């Protein structure tokens, strides 16, 4: 079992696993009955807690690989930060100063891993986040809508991957013999179709 091998590797390298902080998340798109048949994970005779959501590097990942839990958390956080934009507006600061604050404190949160989670969101999720953008615009900030931010992030990430031969995803992006369009990857599910790799390939082919 991979977990046992990993535990043995940790022991051999003098690393202690904190089982109480270790979580298990089962990503399975079958019915609930199938999930119930999965044996719980145990590490050193301790059962690992099964969770439906997990925070990883600031992003909320759920067992359905949807964007809604992450959007809900992001919306609450940014809604609180908008208080400071309103306070700065009440002090009659210049539009450039307001916009700089907005880009650093609000927009930077939007763009963090945006190329990964944007396509997982529903239209209701996107509409929810765009309320923050619209509110900031009404307060006098120079804003960029979420879809344009996503395209910018997607394009930037794609260029970095294609320029780096050592990147794990570099081999996914190869040109057709014409040298103009990227080779398409077949997809049988919308979930895979909306993943970063396939979204990036579609974007590059449509922009050429």
C-alpha cells in the first residue's frame, strides 16, 4: 500500500507524521453507496479523519471538485476587505490610490490560482464574485472583470509552462505539424474539459 510505503519512508528519514492533522478526502463521483464501501485510512493504527473539504495553499478543495466552496470562502473574505475601500473612499483619496489599494488587497485574491478554479465555478458563483468587482467600481476603483482576469492568468501560466521544459505539464502542450495550433486532447467529461490544460489549449487555438 502506498501509504505504508510513505510511512516507512518517513520513519527511515526521521520524519514524524502528525496523524491528528492528517485528513483524508475521497474524490469519487459514484453514488454514496459506493463511497460507503471504501475502507477508512489508518496510519500507525490511528484512523485518519475523512473530510469533504480541505484548504490547500489558500484554496478550498471539495470532494466534488467544484468551485463553490472556494468561492463562498473568498466572497466572505473579500466582502470584509471592501470595508477598507469604503473607508478610504470616505477620506476622498484619489482614484489612482484607491485603485492601487484594490489591486493589492482585493484583486490579488481573485487572481490567486484563478486559472485552476475559475472553470469549476457555476454562473451563480461568478455572479457572486463580480458583485465585489462592481461594488469597487462604483466606489471609484479601476477594475477588471473576472473573465478578463481569468484569461490573463491563463495566458500567463500557459506561457510559463511552455517555456519551461522541466515543468510536469510541459509535455501536454505540443504543436501540430503546422506549428500554429496546439494538439487537442480528447475529453469525455465536462469536468476534464474544463480543466486547466484543456482550457489553455482551447484558448491558445482560438487566439491564433
